């Protein structure tokens, strides 16, 4: 559902902070809680001196965003370590460079939660808030997280959505009420025809995973084209 009419930026920020606190404290999915905390305890060797976040990771960005960027879930040694979406891993390197080039971010690198990154007109989130084993959340885990995602999206008044991967595409289609969903593919564009979200547009992109970027399935030019289209639409 669209944001409440007349809600101020301050009110939206307050509501996002409330959701963030609840996301960080959530322990509803035993498998995810066990995994995120195991990763945070054992750590990757290169991050052995880091203090891992090891909790649910909320949305990050502009409370007045007109663009939503949606991934799958926090990465075990990325957002699960830093506490901020797509921060501290190679997938995030690709995403934030694209956001910077499109004018949505103030800098091209997102290293940690205190690096000064600011997003303008964009909010990054995910359907699942905890790092899942093998990057594969279950349907039950996705559905358990759904109220958090719904509330985040209801705070902002976005009309343009970028789905990074098929999992995000399914989640957005469900939230927006897209009844006839074309098959996912890079560059696929879907407009919501009716209902409270009529006029909203979903832009599909291959996920910025290393599997896609290392193999050339997703190039920076391809990613830039999606963000350029989003910029044009908003």
C-alpha cells in the first residue's frame, strides 16, 4: 500500500527506525538465527578482528525514496557482518557503484555502517532479513519476514522498484498485486495495472552476486542501464 498521505520525512524516518529495531531483535526463525550467529562467532579469517552484527538487517536509505532496490537476504560476511544492506562484500561493491553513477548515492564504496554512505531517493531492502545458509531461505522464512517488508515499503511512496533476482521479483509481485507476472529476466519491465499500487513499475535485473558478475552474466553496463531506466521513470 502507498505511504500515508502527508507523512513527513521525519515521521517516515522514525517509523523506519522502529522497524529496524524490531528486525534486529527478531528471533522468529530458528534456522536463520542459528546460522547468522554461528557465522558471527566463527567469522571469516580475513575478518577475525571485526565485530559481526549477527542480527536481522533492516532497510537502508532515504525515508522519502521514490526508488526501492530489493535483493534476496543479507550476505553472511557482508551485511551480516556490517549491519547494513549490501555493505562490505563484492556484491555491494557493484550495487553501490551503480547507485553512485545514477546519482542515488553520495559515494561509490560501501565498506561499513560508519563510512558516510548516504542514499538520496533510494531505499535498499530484502524479503528475508537474516543471512540464510547457502543463500537459500525457505518459503516459511520468507513469509515470516513478510510483515517487516510490508511495513518498510508502506513507509515510503515509491513507484519504481528494482528486483535484483527472481526471489526479489516474486516478493515484489506479491506485494504490489501483480496478477500476471511475466517470466523473470534481465531488463524485464512490468507495470502494475490496477489496485492501490497502479502505475508502479518493477524493473528486473540479474542479482549482483559474484556468480553473475564474475561470469559476465551481469556487466556494469547492464546494471547501469537498469538504473538509468529507473532514474528516467522517477
